[in-house]
C-alpha cells in the first residue's frame, strides 16, 4: 500500500518531527492543528472563537491539499484547554461542519502546545 505525505503552505508547518497529514489508500490522517497563522506561524489573537476558526481553516487547507474537502472528514478529536469553552467552540466548529457532521470526541486537557486553547485532529476518507 502506498503511503503519501501531505504538506501545504496554506496551513502551519509542523512544530516537530511529524507531517501535516498522511494519506494511506483513500484514508487521510490529519495531525492536530493548533491556531497558528500559516503565513508567519504566529498564534492568532483572541479567545476560543478566533482560535477555533483558525484551527478549522488549517484543517480545511490540509484536507484540500490532499484532494478532499471538509465534507471528507469522518472523525475528529477535539482537545480543549477548558471545557467551559465548549459552547463557543461548538458554535464556531459547527459552521465548518454544518452539512456533514463527522463523528467526534472532545476532551479537556491540562495543556496544549504553545498554551493554545484548542487543537483538533481528523481522519478523512477521500
């Protein structure tokens, strides 16, 4: 089976020894995205709403680089620094996944890279 590395400049570059995504057959495994601006790798200003929007835009860029779209995403894992942000997170996330709602798990975690408020990883079927 062919394994392909997916990389795009439209999403932040990896902060460590990992790929933005790996395509295995028709399945795409997207690494967790945090709210970094792909232009300069800076953290977006604002709170959970702004950070969630940037995360979703980053996921969109990676899945599109592999030939898919947000509707190709079948599963997400969402990590929140504070579960009290769940309502605001859900509202913004829902705007990106309004038509085809992927399966999802959401967890509160103690800490995320660069002390961001949210990280989302995904699996897509292309």
